[in-house]
C-alpha cells in the first residue's frame, strides 16, 4: 500500500509519542484542500494518562480493547469500553486515562490540517 507524499514536519513524532505507544497505520491527502487523514492505533498502559492535548482537526475514535476514561473540556467525562466510539472536535483539549486492568487500545482517525503536528500538549 502506498500513501501520499507528506511533508517532513508531518512525519515527525508529535508530543504524545513519549507517553503512549502509537502506530501510524496510514496517512493520505484528502480531497478537502489542506487536509489529510491519519489513522493511528494507540496503546495506553494501565493507569497512564495521555496528558491534556489538542489536534488540528477532528478525532474519530473507537475503543478496540480495555476501558478508557475520556476527559473532554466543557463536557461530561466519558467512561469508554471495548466497542465504544468517541468524537473529539478540532482544537478541543482532552485527556485519555486507561482505567486498567490491562492496556487500552484505541483506533483513531484524524482529519487534520496538512503540515501541523498531530497532537500538541495544552497543560
């Protein structure tokens, strides 16, 4: 499988790479000008937080395994279990915490601005 060419800045690890195991599955330029889709499998060890962060576009996610508490600014905290979906609006600060007992696995699809870091810490 071949993906579209991506700028060097977009290929560099973002700020979350030091806290979580993230595997980029695919990255492609979209038909919407200035946007790309990035799909990532994230593994969060039990008790670990992602840290409050934002994305330069939507995050459409799905819990593949485990139980994850999703804190989203100005919204009620969600407790997500295997099979649950979630949506984070663009630029909205949020934090994910794996509640254990095992490692949480999330599949996230990001619709983001080209050339911007996929995630940036806010706190």
